[in-house]
């Protein structure tokens, strides 16, 4: 009875569950960069680089799945390292725009290159990703970031986010840590892109464009960036929401889009720490700050 | 050579629309230091409103054009009140403003989708008299001339307004320092509302001109110009109005020349965004910027 229910549930909602996991991983990739105070809109493009690279490796060179995914994670990390050093000198809104421009260049490259399949996308990637792999990776990534947050690196990220100048004065090598956050974010994004490519049979350049980059930011803002669980929560809620709304009888596309916008607006105006501030105590940093 | 001249003219026309759009962006950024990503949604709604006024309302373009511009300005007031005013009271960071403007962009876009549908629509034929002039091998239409003249007129009017009027002076004062302006008795919230009104009506008008020029309007037409507008204001220097105009025209020219030189439209946007990335890295203040690197 229970097994039957579970298998039926998976048959109906299996792809939704997979997408929630993928979106949560992508949200975490941006979370790393945000935790060091850097707003990057390039993570969707990093996911695209990873997805295309691993898809091409699997399809044309018959590379085994794990190696292909690893390659999909390392390539964007290397790209991030190369562009990170000059780009991270710029701050705030300007960094957002520079990474946005980078994302557009990547998208246009994917549309125009022959090996990426152009605007139709890369078609026929073998389906090798399972729900188990997605959630295993999500659990491992969450755990890793949780540990990282409590370590020296995490504290350095946080100090840069709170006040970059002060962090520098305290002897923190800000360039080093900012680049590290950027590269780590690109690594996670690329890995997720590679996993996604082997889930979906086809990837297209449009999936990794500006709207995707903004979507990742929305997951983080709605969920909250004070803890590693916030982005996961945000990705879960916003990915599942359309299905819930469909269940509630809201089928019209515009209205669903509008609900997303209203949620984002309400959160940014009234819940600066996101929905995760409803759960548990206040974030660690926050509590300490209040105690000062 | 004549082909090149024709491209030059085409680039100039579309570039002036980009410039007009970018002025709205840069005005808000100059005054508030906020990147208003809902500007493109207002651009779309401006165009679609003009279309609705001419088709369902049966108005002539001469009436629909200013009405849609005013309506876009009103949307700007709504935008300010909904997305930015609450954050100002809390003294939140500029990135919060960026995100709340994304939220409003989503809301506006879903409204456009809900009201006007997802399909691409056109202004009714004959809504404007389009004469075609040929000089040797170069073709210019009265629509193109009209677009450039309206864009230039609005840019000029705005410059005079900012330089010569009391309100313009107040806007510049708030741009310099909100705090000091408040101390001097300037109604800062009022000035910001006026800024949003002007910025958004210019954005809406740019949407109408864009829709006329390409003979197509769609709820997602703001997407591509949103990124182009960003490229334009970075090229010209954030907050600089002459920079936005020159940047817009330069961007329009770069587009048509990339198409002319490569023979396809595939790389049109790539060149622009590569230039944008290079400028951000090499000279973040832009070509006509105010020389200081801003921080969020």
C-alpha cells in the first residue's frame, strides 16, 4: 500500500522533485558568492558551460558519467578564476552588470558555436542522472557549505560581506577570498549544469540566460541568505509553487508569474532575511551582532 | 559605400531609441544610485498601451502617443511607491532596490501578459503616414525621421529642464546628496517621484517608438532592450545624460556595423556585450562618467 502510493507519487511528481533538487543546487552556487557579499549574475552561465561541456564529453567522446560531471564542474571553475581576478575589482551593482554581460557572451557563444548545437540546443544527451544522485549531491553540497560557513573561510566571507574595507584592514586577503567564493560558486553551478544536462536529454542556450540568473537570485532572496538552508528552502517553495497553484485551480500563466513577483516584493520589503527567518532562531551572525 | 551610409543611418535611428530608453535608466541611477530593472517592463507597457489606445480606443497616434507617455509616467510613480519608497524609509542597501525592482518587473510583465496576451502585435496599418525618401541609393522614411526628432526633442527638453528649472535644480541637488538636499528644505520624496515620472514616461515613449520602428510589440520585448540599455549607460557613464545619448547611438551603430561586416546577425549582441565587459573592467566609470568608482 505504502510502496504503491510512493511509486505513484514518484511517477506523478518525479520530474518536479528532480527539478527542485537541481534548482536548490543552483541556488546554493549563488549562495556561496553572496555569502562573500558579491552579487554575481553569471552563475547561470557557469551552469551552462558545465552542462554543455559534460554533455559534449559524454556524447562525442563517450566519457564516463562521473568524469564528465567532474569536468563540467572544473571547466567553469577555471573560467571563473580567469575572469574573477579582473572582474572582482568591481563592486556591487557594477559587478552584477559585468557578470551579466559575461553571461550574455556565453549564451550568444552557445547559440553560434557548431558543437553546442546552436539555438536548437544540444540534443540527445544520455539520461544518466537519477533522483538519488541529485539529492546525494545536494546533501553533500549543503553539508560542505555548512562546514565551510563555520570555518575560517566562512568567517572571512562573512567579514567581507559585512564590510570589505574593514575586513581588509583586519588583514584578510579580500581578493583571495572573493575569488575563492566566485570560483567555488562556479564549480557548484557547473556541476549542477552537468547533472542537469544528463537529466533532460536536451539543453538549450536560453535556459542559462538572464532570466535563469535572476531566478537563482530570487531563490536566495526569498529563502534568505543568512543560512545555507535558506536558498534550498527558496528553491523548494518557488519550484513547487506552480504545481501547488495548479492544484488550487490557478492555471493561467500570467497570474502564476505575478504571484512570484508579489512574493519576491513582499519578502524584500518586509523580510530582509527571507522566509527562513520564520524557522528556528535568528542566524548565527545576526544573533551575535544583536548581542554586541 | 552607399550600403555603409545606409547602415550608418539605420544605426543612428535605432540608436536614438536606445538612447531615449537609457536616459530613463541613467536618470534614476544618477539620482538614487539604484539600478531600476523594472524600466524595461514600463517600456513594454508604454508601447502596448499606445497600441491599445489606437486599436481599442480608436485614437489617432497624435493623442495616443502623449497619453501612453503620461500613463507610463504614472506607472513610474506606482513603481516608486511600491518598490523603492519603503526601502528608502528603512535605509536599505542598493542591492535591495535592485531586487525589489526585479519583483516589480515580474509583476508588470505578468500584467502585460494577462492583459495583452503573449502574441506579437502590430500597430494598425496607416496609423502613421509613412513616406519614403530616396537620395541616390540611401533610403530614409518619415517614420525614421520622426523617431529621431522625437527622441532628440525629448532629450533636449530633459537637459533644459534639468539645467534651467527650479525642479531640475532640485533633482540635481538630490542626486548630489539626498541628505543635504533634505536639510536645505527640498522635498526629497517629491523630487524622487518627479524623477520616476520623467524616467518612466521616457521609457514608455521609447517603447512606442521601438514598436513603430520594428512594427512589432510583444510582452517580452523589454527583455532584449533591458540588457542593451545597461550596456548603453555603462558605455556612456552611469548617471550621465549626454553619455546615455552618445552611448545609445554608438550602440546602435555597433549593432548595424557588426551585421554589415560579418554578414549575419548572429554576433550582433556579442560585440556589444564584450565591449561592455571590457569597459567595466578597464574603465568602470564609463566614457563620460563622473570619474569615481561607485560602491554599493
